[in-house]
C-alpha cells in the first residue's frame, strides 16, 4: 500500500509539474545550471564507486524506489543499497536526461529520462545491461544545496 501511495504521489507531483505550474522559463538559468551540475556530481559519485559520496546527495528523508526491490527510505538505507550495487565490479550507471524543470522559486526541481544499468546477474554470472526510465525530484536545502528527495525507476 505504501508503494502505491508513493507512486500516486509521484504521479501527482509530475502532473503538478506540467509546464503551466513548473516551468523552465521562470526559473533562473543559474538554478538550471546548478541542477545540471548537481546531477553530474551524483552520476560521478556512482561511477567512481563512492557509496558515501553518492548517499550524501540524498536528503535525510529521501526515498528510492527500484522495481522488484523494497522501498529504501532515509540516507542510511539508501547508502546500504548503493554499497551493495557498488560491490559488483560490473556495476555501471548512465542516464540520459530527457526533461529538467526547475520551479520559479528555484528550490524544487525534477528530471526524468532514460537510465542504463549494467550489473552481474547472480543467477548466471553474466553481465547484464538493462534500460528503464527514472524520475528524480530534488529540492534545494538552504544549508546543503540540492538534494535528491525522490529517486524513482520505472
């Protein structure tokens, strides 16, 4: 039930983020550039194999939803999950951003796009590469800068 409510909340957020209410034209280009830089830092920490650095990009109350896994809530659970992924020598992560919107207030943003993940299949020991879509919701903390608050793969 909690996952269903989470998905519903994400759907409502994404519909509320339609161009009429959350638009790239009213956000400053500086805020958009900051979010792009933040996303690049997140990806760099994942691909460097640095679970601690990757986890620091998530808000303390963030959640991560990956199909087929339990919902990960809070930075500690997220860090543990990232560490498990990074223990796989074949783990690699890439994304292709299809949309980035920043609120006019410059303190809330979302991006969505295509996600590519490579990993070792535990059943076959073969390297598998899968593609899915992602939705990242980020907010700017006045003290800590941009942080991921919702990370959803689908």
